[in-house]
C-alpha cells in the first residue's frame, strides 16, 4: 500500500487531489457505486462524491491545504474521525492531519484551498495579518442558513464541471470565478469562527489507536496483518483495540482487516496497469487459500464472482 493512488483504478479522481494517499474500503455487501464530479483551480478544488455501499474512505492530505466538507445525505451514521454528522454539520479539515469517514449511501461536497491563500484572503477582509495555523479536524455546528450559504458557494464552483457521463468527471475553474469563491469562503470562515460552535473528537485516545493501526498497515504495504499484529503495533490489548475500532469506525478490527483484503483483491482484478497473473495468485497473496471459500466471500460482498470482475476489466 505504499502508493495507494497507483493501485486504485476505480478511484481515478484521487490522482488529481492534493493528497499523498487515499483509499476506500468497502464494508458492507453491495455495489460501491462511486461517482464523482470535480473542478480544479490554481489554488482550490471542489469535489462532489457519492457512494452506495457502506465504506471507509481514508485520506492523507498535503499539509498546505485547508478544507470544508458538507455531508448532504447519508443513511445511518456519517462519521468523520469519530465525529458523527448532523444536519447542521460542516467539517473543517486541516491538511496537516489524515482523516477518514464512514458512511452508507453518502453524498458529500468537499472544498480545499491552499492554506496560504485562504490566510491572505482573510487578512485582506479583516484588515490585519492573519495566519491559519495547523489545527485538528473540527466539526462545526452552524445555523441552517449559514450552512446553506456555504453550500451555495460550492454549487457555483461545481457548475464548471465538464460532464461526460463517466464515473469521474473533471472541470477547470476560471480564475475570476475561483478568486470570488475563495473570497466568499474566507468571509464565511470569519463568520463561522465568530459563532464559536466547533468541536473536536472527544475520543482522542481511541482515534490515535485506530490511526496508528491504519498507518502501520499502509506503511508496511501489507493486508495480511492479524488483529494480534495490530495490537502489538498499537501497544494495546485486544479488548482495547476492539473498543477503539468500534467507537471510531463502528466495526471490529477483524472486520476491517477482512474487508480490506477483499477490497484490495477487487482493486487488483480491476487494474489495467498491473493486472494479477491469475485470480488464484491474488487470492493466496491476500490469505485466501481455498478457492471456493474465496469465491463465495467475494460474491457475497460484491454481488459477482471474481471471474466476472476480471472479464469486465478485459472488456
């Protein structure tokens, strides 16, 4: 998993985002149904993304970016780094910290702006020097009218999406439109800070345990870790690890590892750049020694046999 972008063919839009790593792990059976619309400018981007099956998306952003995410619709819980969204939530993201979110039937819009550019724009609006220092991710509870105001700015940026009917569409933001959008978001940020309505995750120790575990998996480029391996790397016992994953992700660490293996196999079967030699080889590499057991697990998760996935890629 050293290069997540390179091994995620279905997530081609991630290659255009200012992130050093990003991945989606499907948690529940069904069709992932990933669709995205993205517009890029010189100093900003906006992305509208939708998924069907419950999944975890983990992102390691680049440090010089500040972002806002607005969850629009979802089923069940929408959880970002252990914080559960409500209908008045706006997540404020800081590129200095990785994050992940869990949701089913998710529809969300995220905007990112260079930290230096947003700081400079805010300085111009308030008439004094202002610097957006490194911060943690925050959940802001704002009045509905305030949330809708920010959302309207996002929609104006997304109007420049070039739709071509594919799963991932891209557009280029004209400079004049981008400057106006950044200024509007800077003004919104000033007002939101005055509301003083933000909070951070209150289960910081659990979040650290989970984040350390996921980071170790990524750095080792290995999806064959066991729960015992994660315990050793995080320096905690099984019950503590289970508690942390349950509170942050809503699943057990064993379930996460199992779903990660299945999702990784599917990504490899769909890869046009580095396809596996055979289904059996990739299954064994991910710890599935029985072909029959693997085929059943794969079909139960994705609704088709591994051979059908492979044929779809070849077509």
